[in-house]
């Protein structure tokens, strides 16, 4: 019997994995259909709402702004906070910015992530499935996330005695598969990733599709009406006049000939016959363009939170997502998606490969360079204010609590390394004089510095010995003749005392 290969094992496991059903595209939508989609979603079936959202995302303005919001967010710098071993496995040797290796990009392909996030923004629900990948013995078990069309989703009200109601859950989510089964979705079970950016209570009602639908329908009909109107304006009517006295048969023949004229036809008319082109006049077609412009602006406000940067300002041209989409929306999307991945993708990965539920927290840096500069200036101002407040409160024996201030402003603090205290050496008052200057002694007594700077900088002990030597020389009796030897000895003794004092520490 042939050995089971890695591919055979993978195929066997794949046969037991739910497969998505095929979705269908619906092109024509009326205002009444939008109401039916909302009623259907409130009744538990998201199929009609998902089909409408798919049509909305095919619009040029909706698709463009939505791609900027999703891909712009996923393209921001990504960091992980948590266990170093898990971070190393997720990052690989190339880091999170490169998909050459590392588990992160295998677990969460950017194209699949962008689709799930887009569905979450527009419909309020994004569904992903974690598909196991083949592995060799000793390798980590990895999964690849793939996006499911939300038209297969529906929800049910939980019974009143369901214990999940104690956790605040009121509905359960289910998905239809191509095998004909109906599976309940348990977020975080290792198979499904359910993205609910607007919460668990009627997330479809808070999503963008309800606000986008009216603007899109108005734009859709305005585009069709403008095309028809311009077709009439651009196609003048041919008016042919028959000669006076022409018979009915002659006029009918002349009409048929006008109908059969091609674009580059040339005519030679008999006497009395004429041909004119009558064109429509006026600018009534401009009202359709105004409707389209209004719809585009409304779509941009819903998805981007603003209209200025979506029409080609410097921020849009520079490709900065924070300038194109309001920063609040970027931060909101990045935080909700990071929380979803941590709980429903990284936690099963860590539990399977590392035996723990503790997982790193992904963070997309949605802060712009202008925000960083502004925050740095605020920190400088805060530091200066703390220094001034400490000086002001010092007479009262108070100071600012820097730990509480750092916690309030989110400033990371570290403990400084302990430094050895300087040794304390007990010194007698007679010893202190050997280490201070004359001016320091005078200052301690409230006197001005010595008039002679050299004398003021002199060691106090040396200054004392010099003064004693001068006083002794003035009070000493005159030496008799022949006493030079004794005088010389006294002078040498005085010089020796002065040298000893000068070199003393």
C-alpha cells in the first residue's frame, strides 16, 4: 500500500471543509428593492443586502474611495506587541513589511483581508474562513484566510434560555455552504473569522450601504438619463421637404430615401426639394451632471468622511491615506480589524502551535507625520510646564506627580539604574579649612571677596600660615651680630611650613 503523501492528507482534510456557495450579480435596482433588502436583513437574511452592496462597490466612486480606505489602512506600518517568540514567528527574517517569509502574511493575505474589511465597512459584516495548509512534520500548522461572499450569511434569534444571552449575545450567525449544509459560525473557533466593526447588535443597520444606496440609485438613473438626452442632442432630425405639387407616392419615396441615408451620404436634390437638420437647443442635460456630482460627493462623505481630498488635492496626490480618509475612520478600521484578527485568527494559531491563548496584538500606525510633530511639541510644552509648576510649588513643599501625568498622557516611563551614593567622610572643622579658599571663607561670613583675586583664590590654610609668618617676623627681636646662622634656620623653618601647607590636600 502506497504511503499517504502530504498532498493526499491535505486533500482529505479539504473534503471536510465547508465550501462557499456561488453568488449571483443583480444589475438593476429600484428604490423599492432597497427597502426590501433592509427588511430582509432585519428578518435574518443578508442575501439581498449583500447583492446590493456588491453592486454598490462596482461604482467608480464607491470602489475608489473604499479601496483607498482599506488598502491605505493595510499599507500602514504594522507592529506587534507581545511574546517575542511568537512575534519572531509571525515576522520572519524580513519583517512584517515583506511577505517573503513569516506566518503573518500566510495567515492573512492582504487581498483577502482587504475584501473582508471592505464588506465590513459597507455591509457591516465580513466573513472569512481559515483554511488549513499542508505542512511537514515538525513545522507549524498554518491556515490561509479566504473571504466568503456575505450573501450566504443569515442570523437567528437565540432562545431566551440560551446561556449565551448571559454574555450579552442575542443572535447566532449561520452560513450556507455549497454542500447544502447550514453551519453555525462560532467566532474564534479556528475556522471562521467574523468581522463586525459596528458591533453585534444589528451591524448591517449601522453600515454604510444604507446611506450609499440612495445616492447610488440617483447617480445610476442620472447616468442613463444623461446618455439618452445626449443621444437626442447629438443626433439632429432630418427634415425633408418635397416639391410643391408632389404626389403622395413621391413624398413617401422621399421619406424612405431619407431614412436610408448613411453617415457619409451625398445628395443631389431635384428642383423644389430641400433637406434640413433640426438640432435640439439648450443646456438641460447639465442637470443630470449636477445630480451625478452630488451623488459622488455624498458617497465620498459616507466612506471618507470628507470630500476635499477625494478630488485630487495634494494629500490625495501624495498617496497618504491619512490625508485622503479622515484619521478617525482609519483608526477605527485599524483597531476593529486588529482586535478581530487577534481573537479569531492569532489566538487559534498560538493555541495550536505554542499551547497558549496569549497572542501578540497587531497595531497599524495610523498617525501621520503632522500628528507626530504636534504631539512632540505638546510634550515639550508639557515638560516646560511641569518644571515651572515644580518651582512654583516648591515653597509649599509640593511637586507635580509625574507618574500620574505620564499615565494620563500615555508616556512610557522606565526606571533609571541605581547609582552608588557618594561616601560620607566625617571631617573636623580644622580639616575643612584645607579644602576651601579665602573667598569661600569670606562668603560664609557675609563678607565681600578679597580685593586681590590671587589672594581670594588662595587656600585658606596657606593664607593663615603666611599671615602667621608675617606677624612673627614683625614681632621678632632684632638679632645680634653673628646670629645670621640662627636667623637663617628660622627662615628655613618658615619656608618649610609654607611648602607643607601649599601641597596639603
